C-alpha cells in the first residue's frame, strides 16, 4: 500500500482482522499459522514482562516514561494529520536516538550491566525471605554496624558500607585492586578496615548475606548530585551504589563526622546512631521486632502511585530525618523500597497488582509489536484478477447457453499470498446441479481457493450472478 502511513496500515490491518473473525474464517493462514502467531505473542509477552519488571526496579524507568510520552505524542500528531511533526520526527529520529544514548549513557550502561547480574529466579540476598541469615543474626549485624559508625563518627573516620539486598553487585568484585573477604560483620573489623592508616580506607566495603565479602571496592560516582551541597566523593559514591541496584549504602563523613544512608539514589543524613539503627531495622525488614524504633519511612508506594508524591529535593536531602517513635518527620519521604516483614501482607497485595498491570502492559506491547511487524513485512493488500468460469452441468437431455466466460475479482489478503496468486489458484464455478427445468435462470458464481492453504477475502465480484438459458436438447 504505497503512500499509506504506518498508522493507516495498522488500522487497515486491524479492520481486516475484525472482518475475518466476524466472517468466521482464518484470515492469516492455517490453524498452525494461528498457533504459531499466538505462541510468538506469548513468548514476547513473557520477555517484555521480565524487561519491564527489571526496568521498574531501576532508575531507567524514568527514561522509559519519557520515551513512551514521545511516542504517544507522535502517534497523536499523526492521527490529527500534523504532517510537520511527523516530518521532523522522521528526519531527526536517528539524531535523537544518538543524542539520547550520549546523554543517558551512564543510566543505560548500568541498566544493561544489571541485566546480566540480576537473576530473575533468585531472590536470595541479605534481607530476603530465605533462611540464609536469620533475624537474630541480622539484628546483631545491625548493632555492630551502628556501633562502628558511632565510633568512626567520633574520630571523623570516613567509611562507606554497602549492604546488598535483592541485587548483587558482582561487577565490584571483578575490579583489579579489590580485596576479597569472608568475614563476619563486627565493629572491630569494620573499624580496622576503615582506619585512616589502612590501605583499604578509601574504598567501599561490601556486605552480602550477612558477611563481609570485599573491601576497597571503587564505586561509580552518582551524576545526579551536582546540586546537593555538603556532599563529598564518598557520599556521591554512596548514592552511585544505591543507583546500581537494590543496595543500602552507609557513608560516614570524614570532614563532619556525620552518618548518612543512601537508598534508591537518594541521600538521607542521620542524627545519631539510634536513628541509623532504626532505619536499618526498617530497611532490612526487622522493624516489626523493634516497634519502639520505627523508621522515618512511612509507607511503600508502588510505581503507579509515585506521581501523587513529591520527589525529594536537594534541600530535603540535606535535612535531618527523624526516626524515633516520639518524633514526627517534617515531610513525607518515600523510598519505594521493599521491606521484608513489617509490610509483608501489604507488599504481597501491591506486588500482585503491579505484576498484573505489567503483564497486561506486556501483552499490549507485544501484540502491538507483532502487528507492526506484520504490517511492515506482510501487510494487507488488494489485487484485481480475472478468473475463468468453469461449469458443472451434467443433467442429460438439456443444454445451456451462457453469455460470459470469466469473472473479475477484487480480493484482499496478505501480501505474500496475494502477490503469488494466479488465476489458476482460484476456482469460479456455476453449479447447475439444482436445475430441473428449462428457461432463463439467474445462477450465482461461486468463488473459492483452489488450495486449502490459500486464504483471501473477495472484496468485489463482477458479476456475482449469471443469467443462463436452459433448453431441452431433445427438441433440436
């Protein structure tokens, strides 16, 4: 269909699909072809679902929303016939793609790296529901971390502690100067690692499944903290680590002796070790066992309710966050992180609704992608063809005279089928088997494919009926 826009082709494709289903025949091929198409859509739906599930848990979700907005804008402009917008979009599409990759290269790189690092089937982590680390052991680890941070704050000893959750930071373990560990988490070990005279002082320490597994890890700095004041390299590294995946980063300032927590790309400064401990209890799913030390996080919001909440600003990130049971936060702060036990029931409900929405969205996207590919590779086309009429007349002692020998057809079908279709592949017949008397009769022309594997629809037929004269041959 030359001259048709892609939007018009898609609508034409959908129109033919609806007509085919309404007419009760398979427009797109045999039963096997339909099964193959359905299987194709289902497999792509599963793939798109896992991709969306991964993107939803990363900062790349903001990029996806921007892309979707641009695509919707272009489609709406095409529907309203705004040719200039469509022209500019088509001309600068490749330039926009290159510019997009250059601008968002760090986010895209981290997202692509995490695809191979994050296992869909494994949720084993420091705060997972498995029994890798039991609650009592985790409580002890939190106490040791808070005690070490307290002592290092007093001596203005800089530190950066990374606690893995559902995302493994395996890329940090492949660095050249990293020091591998297999040690329990104790205050003395932490202080010895971050002691100012230690060669491991400047790097980050990685905690996985309740054990120290690496030190002197170099973490990529966050590029989103240029507007934040009073933040040094260590704090930017903490935010950068939290942007890499589901990780809790604890940073102790070497200049001010303040302790901060970075989660989901946001930095929160703690007032003291009690507030640090309370927030770690919550973030690691242990606040249900410590009701007297509630976290500053009030609720876990899913991605579709974030728009009703204000995102944290630079000033808010520098404010002290209150966490005691008797204290109230001055502003609502949502981290959008999954806790383990205190929000277990609510998380299950939210998780089910989110997954249902993502599954529906994945199915819609995969179906649209399938239709787009069909429209591009094998669109719906029309063709005019002349087919000779064959006559099936076997009644004895009767002869027939007919005025025409062929019928002109306008047929609609898939391009691969229609382009290869010849007149010999279509059968046009006039059946006289029901004729019992003589005279002039109007008989229909029956058109059908000569092969059961050929599928098309007759859009127009000239003529649809033929006037024939039947007379008794015995009288001549």
